């Protein structure tokens, strides 16, 4: 039987495939669809890694905020 984390990994793959599939519509470019899928995947990764990790949580709650902030900054820099 698939565990909670197996299902979330499947959601990440489905979000990226759905983002690429959204680019079939003429109003959505491929990079826009993939950016939307990446946004959903980022939220799922945040859930897996920081909100409900499979190991003991860290002592510093700011580490999660810093990691997510740096990820958003890198995404913004690389997109433009």
C-alpha cells in the first residue's frame, strides 16, 4: 500500500504533467504552464520537507522560511 509520502510524490509528478498539458491551450505558453506546475510542486515539497517531515523536525522554524524564500528568489531570477 502506498504511504502518505508516496502519494505526495505522485502529486508532484501530476502537477508538472498538468502544467505541461495546460500549454496545449493557445493562451498558455509552455513556460507558463510549467511555472504553474512548479508552484504547486513547491507547495507539496514544503509540506513534505518542512510541515510534515518523515524525520524529527528541526529546532529552527526559520530555516524553512529561508529555504522557501531562497527558492522563490532563484525562480524569479532564472525566469527573467
